């Protein structure tokens, strides 16, 4: 059983570590007591950088795609100038589209001129590449690209229009707002494109669109998806008059529309709003109850803690329990955090939900760190290590947790190679200065060569 757990942990940790294979002899490394002399951590980082730059210069497409995926996961834009050079020189439309998608994910604006040129000269370009370029320009909120929008709207290319509408909403001004409002009323626009215009008006925060959107939301005969999108946009616009329409929709018959309306109500305040959201927690639909938990998280409503505690304890659906626990972390406060700590100790609590509560406390309540350290250390001593491994995975691979140094030290002290590897992954993701001495110690004295190398790589990234 123990070996099975360690294999699972290995897969989990390796999947979130940076590039570079784990040596086949890692088991022998872990058992070895020999330690090398000091190594320059900057040299280790330089090796990785050199390999990546060589891949961009000499690699085949599949290698470059893999590198782009890694950089996207790491949110690393340090190679963008080299990637820009590759974009300019490459004849592969597929690769150039992939690069634009990568820049979109990072919202890097350095490719704006190239993308603009592709759209401007679209008659002589691959349509899929032009579509990627418009999507990229929308993502970076390119005001320069707005000069092309009038002609693009007239041309009506349905592959480009969804991204074009997004551009108008994200980067536009009064003129683009009017264009979106007119498009919403256009007889030529399909229902899907009208929904794109509604989303764009929400991104714009268009007060002028509120009346039209309220009518759409209230119409029980209207398109379900359109009503859902209109609800979302009304939440973004924030016009208080929309509360009435959203409450009507939240009490309607269609569960998807109800869920969207409840979620949108999370952007508003007031007694009527709070009553509608709290009421959604009693709805027969799982979707609506989930939306209610999320709306209460957005509202950070202290009065909701008892209801959320009930949902976390007794709701028949695990998905609702999950959102209730997350919402308690967002609402915060003494009672919410006390419940989450007690939830960790409740014997009937599901393991996955215990791990979620552990992660919420780790990231939301600094006063709980000491108790989490005690719990992690206690689980490390148990014969059944499954919960210990799950807590370690949450620490290493979950959302950043800058206050987690004391927990990382529990992993560093573990005799298991994989647990120390999990501690290193936490250090790589969080880069907390106070953990530097621990990394320096591991880089010199850890019995595993791979651990020493990884500690050096992480040290090299510290500023």
C-alpha cells in the first residue's frame, strides 16, 4: 500500500515540476549519503535557459509546441523576444497561430504590430492565422486594432466576428459601444453572435445596454443561453435597476437561467439581493445552489456563515459542499475558520473535502498555520499515509500559499525523497525569502543528487 501511495505521489509531483527528466537512479540517489561540494545555482539556471533558447533556434515544431506549453504553464514571458523573432521568420501558419495563442495567454503586447499587420493584410493571409491575430488583439485590448473594426464588421467573416466583438468590448470607447448596441439589434446577426455582442457590452460596462439586457433576462420565451449571457453582463455592468430583473430570473423555471441570475446577483448589494442569494441555497437544483455559494463568496456576507456551514456539512451533493467550503474561506471571520479547522478533525468528513479545507485555511487564515503544521506532522506519523500525501500535494501543487513555509519544512524533514520534492515544488512556486536557508541546506547536504540539483535551480530564481 505504501509503495502504491508513493507511486501516485511521484506522478503528481513530476507532473507539476519544471522541465528536465528525473534520473532513473533516483531511488539510489535518495538512499545515498554522499554530498557534493558547492555548486553555483546560477549555472544550473543558465543550462535550462540555454536549452530553451536552442530549442527556439533549432527545434522542430513539436519541440517548440511543447516548450510553449511549458512556458504558458509557468507564465514565463522571458523568451518573448526570441519567440517574436521566430514568429517573424517562420513560414508555418500553425506555429505562428500557436505563438499568438501563447502571447494571448500571457497578455503580452509585444506582438501587437505583427498581429495588426496580419489583420490589415488579411486578403493575402491564412484565414485561421488572421482569426488568431484578431483574438490576440482582443485579449491585449489593442486600441490600435479598433481602426480596422469598421471594415471587419462590414465584411462579416463569421470566423473573425466573435473575437472582433470581444475587441470592441475590451478596448473600445463610445463609438464602439454604439456599434455593439446596433449589432445587437441587427437582423443579420445570428443568435450566437448576438450573445457575443452581449458579452462585449458587459465587458465594456455599457450602461446604455442595461435596459435591453433586462428585457432579455425577464423574457421567459427567449433563448435560454441569451438570457444566461445577459444575466452575466448585467452583473458586470452593475446597474442597480437590474436587481429586479435578476431576482425575477432567479425565481424562474429554467435552472440554467436561475443559476446565471443568482451568480450575477453576487455583484450587487442590498437586502433584496441577500434574500435571493440565500434563498438559492434551498433550491432543488445543484447548479443553483452552487451559484448561490459562489455569489455569497463574492458578497463576503457574514450573515451567510451559518447557512454555508450547513451546506458544507449536510448538502447531499459533494459539488455544493465544495463550493460552500470555498465560500467560507472567502467570507472569512472567526466562525468560518473555526468551522473549517473542526472539519479537518471530523471523522465523517470526506478526504477530498478535508484537503480542500486544509488548502482554504492555508491560503486564507494565517492564524491557522500552526495548527496545520501540527496536523501535517501528525499525519506523517500515521501508518496510512494517504491523507498526509494529499495534504502535501495540496501544499505543493495548489494555488500559491506564501505563508506555507512552516509546512514546507515538514516535507523537507521527511525521509521520503518524494515528500522533499513536494516541498521544493512549493518553494519554486512561492519563492518566499525566508525559505532560502532551507534550500541552501538541501542544495549541499541532501542525500539525493536530484534534490540537490532542484534546490539549486530554485535558488537561482530567487531575486
